[in-house]
């Protein structure tokens, strides 16, 4: 216990110190929210990765889908690495940085409002973000509480308060730069922790081949009658597996807390480097998490999924580990959760202030007032999500994966297609953007309250979320072609940032 507590105290002191160290770089809105658009590739890549993966993935998704799909769950991690990490940097990174810089946009709603010349779109996007980031934030606490209960035997409420206060301090004091630096340190902990956990888990099960052999011998007639299905290439349910890959991988393309990382990166050269770093990070962390979870059924004699839920699988696997490693794992999951929480509260508070309150509710808001309101909303957002997390946990309302599915499905379903088409296609119309917003929001809200009335394949929030994302790629082009095109001179001015002539050395570009 002394070792575990000591590791936690060291970790807490470092994060708080970084927050106060970066205080001088968070004196105005631009530096607080975007760190002056001067963040390098390493910090941005780690901030992207640590915001992506949290207790939701390590405890919730890895446990649940490892149990359901066996070894095939590793495909989810690989999808996260290459579809959710590499491709967004390639497809969105450069264009997002150029156009948001050109329009002087600090948030995703601000980009939508400027790109489509619509104040209502800007306000609508900010409301969707503020509401639907809350269930995602609440889900972070739940996964962390399982591990703290296993390692320290302390009450869930204590876990919530500790994590909320610690995260709130360094985000409020140091802003985005403190968040990015802490994300880098937390990312290093996550990388080392994942590798160590997998090595010990395989050793405890007789090595890699023995663990695979044991998994191949697992039978569950309720899932599949095929022998060795949990050690197979695509597992017992390939279609559902595909839905999870789409939601957790393609979803990052439309999540505001992920896309806004491209706003603050220093240069285009940093984007290329960041893409490589982010992909390697995601391969180790996401691939490792799902790989670990895929062996959950080897512990079926001590795991009671019916009584304790899927969220108990990973903590049960870890409970027999050496004390020092358990301490490292607790810090690993704490790091993952805090980095994601900091990204979510920063995104929600800045969006609500800059895109909803400023110029609408409060007509004349000084930079100092904006900064004060953002900090106050960070506190409020953390408090609200903490209360919801407590109610959800004690009431047993939903699994972690369901909360995350609702949030991701709504946000990515609403924003992914409008963002992508808005960056690449001049013909994208306001009506198409609104259609995507309304469709995703209404469908996911109906899924919460009338799930039983949905077709079987869409009753899961995860599958419903994946469906809203894919539907956006049909809704936006179809509605755009059927509605009034945007003014040509306005669109041309938006895309002018891509037309600037730049001279480079022959070694960098050979031209034609």
C-alpha cells in the first residue's frame, strides 16, 4: 500500500507542478485554449493519443469486447491506430490547420460558423458539444473507480473527487499547454504500463502460445458453436466487430476534442511527424489494451460478468499482479482518464463560452471575462459529470461502453461528414450541415429512450453510432445537391488558404 500511495503522490505532484509552471502561458484566451498555436509534434501527437484512449477503452471497451470477440478484438485496436490515428492526421490535419488558421477559428463550432457563414450553425454545434460530452466524461470515472477499489479498497466517491480536483487544478491554472505537457508524461506512463501488463499476463498464463491454446479451448454455446472461435481471426460476430471498429476509429474524425489538436500544432512539417508518432502510440496503447482484454475468458472462473458486468474483467485480471505493477497500472489508467477528461472539459468550456455565450448571451465580453468564464465552466463541467457518474454507478444504469457509444455516436455522427466535406468540397451547403446535426442527435436520443423499438442491429448504441457516422456521408452530398449552393465568392475566400503560392527547395518538392 505504501508503494502504491507513494507512486500516486509523486504523479499528483508532477501534474500540479506542471500546471503552475505553465501558468504564465495561459494569460489570455488564445494562449489558454490553443497555447498560441505553437505546440510541437511530440506534444500534439501524445495529446491526441491520450485524449483518444482512457479508462473507457482500457477498462470498459477492452474488457467487454475482448470477452465478446476474443483475439479478434485486437482488430479494434489496430483500427484505432490506422483509421482513427494515422488517417485523420493525413486527411484532416493539414487542411484543418490551414483553414482554421485562415479563419482565425479556435473551436469546431467557430469553424463551422465561419466556413458556412452561419451563426445558427455555430450555436447549434456548441450546444450539441456541451450536452453530449457530459456522458462521455461521466464514463471516465466509472472505469477508474473499478481499479481504485481493487488496488486501495476505497469508495467510488473518493475516486471521483480525487480525479476531478487533480485534473481541474492543472487545467484551470495552466491551460492547454499544461494539458499537453501532462499528456506527454501521462502517455509515456501508458506506453510503459501496457507493455508491462501484457508481459506479466502472458507469463501468468504460460506464455503466448499457451494463452492462445487456452483461449481456443474456451466454449460458449450461447455465443457460438464453432470450436476455437475466441482464438479465430474474426471471432464469433464479425459484423458487430466491424461496427465497433467503425465507431471507435472513424468516430475520432468528428470529435471536437480530437480535431482541435490540429488547430494548435506549430507547422505543417510538425503534422507529418505527429502522424507517425500518434500512430505508433495508438498501436501500442490501443492494440495492447484490446489484446489484453481478449484473454479475459481465461479468467472466467473468477470473473462474474452477470453479477459485476464487463467492467470488472480487466480489474480482475490485474488483481493478481505484483504490487508495484498494480500501482503502475493504476497510474496508467489515471493518466489515461485525466488526459481525456482535461481535453473534454477544455473543449466543452471553451466552446460554450466562445461560441454560445460570447456575442449571444453576453454581447460585449472582454478577453479577461472570457478567460474567467472558461475557467468557471471547467469547474462546472467537472462537477456535473461527477454527479452523473455517481448516479450512474450506484444506480447501475449503463455500462461504460454504452455511455461512450451515445456520446461518440451523436458527436461524430453530427460533425464528421460536415467537417470532411467542408474542408474538401465547396458545394457543401448549410442545409446539409443542419440535416446531419439533426439526424445524428435525434437518432441517438431516440436510441436512449426507445431502444427496444429499433431494428435489432441498431439497438446497441455502438452500432447506432456507427450508423449515424456512415449515414452522414450520404446525407451531406445528397442534401447539398438538392439545396441552394453557397455564394461562390464566399466559398472561394474560405478556400483561398489552399491557393497561396509557396516556394520550396527542390529537395522538398520536385513539382511536375
